């Protein structure tokens, strides 16, 4: 959709193959759901560094972390423990 909307490319076929099939042949695995969940958590953490008392953002961070954990569990991604 990004190729179509931002760059005006009407189809996502590359060399007669769909884009996802072409990327898997190159061993490039992109998981958009997981990336979006990680970005949301990172952005909320950055926001909370500057706005410590923002209670709604704290609640949204908890929800986003929960969604990230669910997504990681669904796709079988190992959680990275930070100490």
C-alpha cells in the first residue's frame, strides 16, 4: 500500500512475482504487525520520559506492551529480557 500511495506504483509485482514472495526468496522476513507494536511501545516510552505524570500515556503504554507480548507470542518470537 505504501508503494501505491506514496510512490505511485500501481502493482506490487516484482519480476513477475508478488513482493512478499520476492522478499522471502531473498531471506528478508518483515513482520509489520510486530514492528508496529514495537514502535508504539518505544514512542510511548520516549513520551513518558518527558511527561512523567501523564497517566493516560502510562495506561496506553501498558496496553501497548500487552499487545506486543501477545503479538510476539503469536509469531513465536523470543522475548528479549532487559536487566
